[in-house]
C-alpha cells in the first residue's frame, strides 16, 4: 500500500533542510571566523600546475589541511596549485571529486589555518559575500543579497541551492559564500546566482572524506512530472512521474520500466514531482529501490537495482579518512562497454565516458592506440590514461578518443525532447 505523505512536498523539504542545516552546525569545527577578515583567511585560489592559469577558488574545510572547491574547477586533474591569502603557492592533491553533485576535496598536505563554520539559514534579502582569490592570492570580494528561498535547482540531484545576486565570475567558482559574520552559507557554483547550501557542503565533504558517498546512479530514462495538463490527457490525478523514454540495457530497462509508465511511489512513499525521485534514491537503504508504477489500468511494483556499475566517482579506497584517492584505472567493463568475439560493441551505457566520446553499439574496434587488437585484449585492458580507438562501422572507419577523466557536458534528452526543459535524463 502506498503511504501518502503526512505533509505536502514543500513542507517535507523545509523540514529536511532544517535538519540538515542543524546537523551541519553541530559538526565539530575549529573556531568559526568572527568576521569577513577572518573568513577571507580561509579563501584559496586554484591554479593549473602546467600553465599556472587560474581555475577558480576554494576554501579551507576543517583543521586537518583539507579544502573544498567545485568539481568544475579541478575537472579531471589529480594535482593543482593552491594559493592562499599569503600569496605562497603549494602543490596539492585532488583526493575526491563528485562531478554530478559538483564538489571536490583537495588535500593541502598539512594544516593550513582555520576552516569555515556553517551559518544559520539566511533570510530573503540578507547580505552575502563571495570570497574569491585571484591567481596572486589577492582577495576578490563580491557583495549581494539572498534573492530567493533554498530550492532544488536540478530535479536529478538531491541538493539545496541558495539563490543570490552576488557577482561570481569564472575565478570565483568554488568560492565560499558567507554572511556578515564570516560564516559559511554555501559554495559558489558555475551557475551564476546559485550557491550549493552549507548543509550540503558539510554533508558531502564529510561523506567524501570518509569514502561513503555513493555515486548518483544513471537510470537511463527520460522523465517528466505529471502536471495538471498531462494528468487531464491521461485521465489520472496530477502527481507522479511519466517515463518518456528508456535506454536499452540501462538500469531502468533492466527493472522492466517502459515509456508511458507513471511512477507513483518509491519504497512505498508517494512521488509527487520529478525531484522527489532523487531524494528517495539518495536516502535509500541498500542498493535497491521498490518503484510502484501505473501502466494503463494496472498497478505494478518493480525493483530498481542501484548497485554501482563502474567507478565513475573518485572514492576512498582505504579505511582512514586521509587515505581518500582518485580512480587510478578503468576497464571497458567498468565504463559500461561490452564486446562480441569480433571486438564489436554490443552494449554501452548511455552516460558512460565512452558514449560521450562517440563510441556506439555496432562499432568494431580495429586498433587500440595504433596497434591491432581483439576482444581478449580489450577486455583485459587497464585504462590509466586517454585511449585512441580506430573503429569500423558500416564500411567506414573513424577514431574515437576516450578519456574517462575529462569533464563532460550535462546529459541532454535526445530527439524531439532536446529543447523540452520539462524532461530530465536520470
């Protein structure tokens, strides 16, 4: 039986947010900066190790030599140059990153000062400051106000974003957003006017440091909310999630989901809007989720397998928090690619780095890094850097360069749905 929510979606989100912020505020932190000058001492500039170009900003987190920045800032890099307000550059290691959620952790190698503490929630119109640094370590402060209520900006991601109107240029991405007292309100993102909430920064940093943060799973389905218009057309009550398309071989396909199905509950809790599914996936117990759906006049329950497929997130591999390390090597299997005896691609995950590179079902691998290859060699390969494939398809050949560490563009729905903002690919 589906359990109807005790409160409306907005009330539930408000309660969750209040709890997250309260927990973040209770997490032991070194002394919180008492003012903007103190907070500025925690600001960092992130530079490329080769060119020295400014990539963005970051800030100290905790008292054990860790820093937080945006995943967009570091991209696929393992090493970066970090510059503090003193102007002294140091080589630092990117020890964990989550490209989907947009957060990365950097190990500075030694304690480097006092990290920022989380602030209480800021009301509409409250003053905020983005504390970035330029490449020389000079502070770059931008003032603004909170311009809206916390919201889930991307339905696929269970994250709270704080709207603000402070200026955030490219060098300020990853910078701390603080209040008048110098306490952390969020982290500036690559999306102007949106900061990842301090509660989520705290939660993600702690789980990434401990190696317990689970990847955002790729479901392989394009989804939309059943709003009043769609509900009227379907002859059903508003609410729930309509499946537009399902990718062959995806998690959604293996669970038995079909285009036209309407998801109405996850683990027995009703799904009202598209973003609800992300929260149910993130808060699941174990690696499976029971989805209740409506298919025509029939109500069914299927099991969605959410076990990790491939190490698509840099995660901790040792027991101690300081031993977090990025992914060192992949295989084609971990990238979601399988072959037949002739070296022809028989299946590929639609959100795999190999798919983003242009590899597709039906491609036959002729050569690997300039040398002839076969199925056994492909399946045994440990990918430790970019690989160049010569592929044949329907009488023509082309090269495909696969770099699992390269940043990729956000997933978009294909075909006629490419411009439909109501559709999201999960």
